[in-house]
């Protein structure tokens, strides 16, 4: 069967931010951003916005309000010099900085993972409101995950190594006979959040049957054939040709993908991790690679991280490792729009976007 995808279909599959300039209204709709249940003005410490300390990462925030002081800083040490009378901080959530800000109401971070922020008591208790950049890098991370799956399916890492030796591997070699198309195969997305939903959308556009798991409900996008709850993970893994892990790191997900999980997977499946390294038991993944239960792995995140130079994972011919860079490139506008909108909403005492639930951990 010939699986040709028309150019128009590919263009329509691209996120709105790639097709054209995006407004905040479009971003909210496209990324399915959710408002907090209550306005920030109802926070216990709220006394109107007065001073906001911002880690300067080159985002032009302009003049937000005449009566609000915006202090741009370039390091945690510089931030510490200004947070004592700040009611909001953008870009930092360390214990040292939060505890040095007794008037703090709100923290906005530039990334999605919040596990380190939740180690701070004021944030974990909900005393300080935390919002993140969840879903902002989802299109880029999803492309990275699919790129890894495609490269492993087409044996590109092995061909890249053959190039170093100027070795022309003939059609009849083992690599060519082991190649498989991904169209018509089953993709399991573990964690149908922002990243997982984007992975699923791209998988569907490439002709895959897409299934997924989520913790909260069985509802999912139309392009997902079946949504299972977390207790169906092993059952769904048994039929999946490609598995993409997009789980956040929480108490429930730490070490979730272990020997029992890999034993339950379909023999020869490809495994890709763009979630968090500590959701996977690395030694169990390596054992599955050694046995052939997992035929190849694409890892943008690892445990430990950074991956030490002497770690055995570097030596696998069927493993692609990238240094936690899946979110890089092309998403600056999405981050800028969300940051500016949340700053506007905070100054106005309105409902914020992407507020983290400390109990859930995301």
C-alpha cells in the first residue's frame, strides 16, 4: 500500500504557530490552555501588583503598567537583591529566592516541569501560586519524538555510523530487511497531556493508529483511537509498535516504566522518552534493549541526567540520546504570548493560565 500524504494535509497538520502569526486567543484555543478556578486577587497575600522581578531571557515585555515596577535580572544572585519587596517572580522558584520574598504571591517559570519548584514549602502548600509553560513547547517536543521514532524505525543511527567508515551497506544487508514503515502501526502515547496530544496528532497524520493513557479520564482528541486509564498501561503496551513516554515526574510516575512494564511491551517495540528521565528505570530499559524486547530507544531525557560520559547507554547502537533539547527551536513566540498574558492578568488580578495544582504535581 502506498502511504503518500498530500502537502496540503501536512500543512494543515502543522500547529497554528508554525503556519502564521498567532494571537493569545488562538494560542489559548489551539493549546487548550486552562484558566485557574479563582482570580489571583483572591490569593491570601494579594495587595495589588507592585513589583515583579523577571529573569531577563530576551523577551520584550514592554510597558505593562505605570504603577508596577518591573525589575529585569540576569542571575539568581541578582534576583536575591531585589525580591525582598517583590510580589511576583518570573523565572525562578528556588527555595532561597522564594524564602527571601515574604510578600510573594505568584511565580511564573519558563519551563513545564515543576518538580523542583514543588520542593519549596510555600509553593507546595499553595501559599504561593505557581504557573508554568506547559504545552508551550509541545509542538517542538512532539516533532523531536516522532523524528526519533522515524530514525530508529529506518535504522538511521546505524547508517550514520557506517558513513564514518565510508561503508556502503547494500540493500540485502540486515539493516534494510529490519526496516519498518510506521504508517499502519500502533503508537502508544503514555501521558496524553500537552506534549502527548501533539505526539498523537502527528502520529495520526502519518497514518498510525494512536492509543494513549491519561490519569484523569478516558476523554481525548478525535485523532486518538482509544484512551485508557493509567491501570491499562501494560495492556496497551502489548500491542504498540512505538511507545512515546510524555509523563510528567510525580510521586506516582517515578520509576513507573520498569521491568514489569518492559516485559509487557510488544516484542521489538521502539521506545521514546520525551517526558522525564526518572519515570524510567534505566537499568530495566537497558535489560529490555539487551534482550531485544525493545528494539531501539530514543531518549531526550535520562536518569541520571546529564548522562555521565562513562554510562553504558552511550555504547548502544540502537539508542539515540539527545541532551534534553527536544523543546528547542521555534517556540519563542508561544512563550512570549503566554508570559505577557499572565503578566497582564496578574496585574489585573484576573484568572491566570497554566496554574499548577501542587497536589497533582502538574
